[in-house]
């Protein structure tokens, strides 16, 4: 241990604490995830909203072209897949793929399921709840006979 080592460590600590850009160059993005969320990959891979009115998911698929994304429904299991073949970039080649599955709640109206892809690459899928449709007021005609 020497005064030089001490000042070097102090400078290094100050650089990491003061300059977010330097920190990002030195450490991967996942180093900034708070420890209590370190194993919570679900929030990083897709946001889920399950309210009495609707069930919705939003997934960042910005690394994929629209024709490289598939959304399927089997029973009440929603599957989102993205895959593109090996591509070249400035560092070499890369191939990406993912499969994300969600179990839709029993009260989701599967016939009304819809999806949309935003210009910035966020895929949103939404299904209204069956109970939400029943709580809305509507006139019931009275038949004769």
C-alpha cells in the first residue's frame, strides 16, 4: 500500500461516481440494475398490465423487422417469437432470437385479442376482459312471442 495507490483508487472511484458515460464504457448495462431486481428478468423482457378492464403486454422488439416477429395464441397461451438470421456488423456476425410466453387469464376475451407494433419497435398486445364488457350498460330489446 502506498499513497500513490490510494490516490489512484480515489481517482478511479470519483470517475465512476461522477461520469455515467465512463461507467457505461467500463461496465455492461446490467451492472446498473439494483440488486433487488437482479433476477427480475420479466420486467426487462416485457411489461405486463393485468387490470379488471384488460390484459396487456408490451415487449421491446426493436432489434427485429416486422416480418421477423410472430405472435401466436394456443388455448390461452400467448407466444411471441423473434428471430433473424446471422447478420454481419462492425464487430463480426450476430444472430438473435427469443421466445416469450404468457399465460392469459381466464377472464381475457381471446376473440378480441389485438396487437400493434410502434415505430420505435415496441410490440403491444391487448385483450379486454370479459367481465369489463358485462359491466357496461346496454339496452336489451324485448321480444314478442
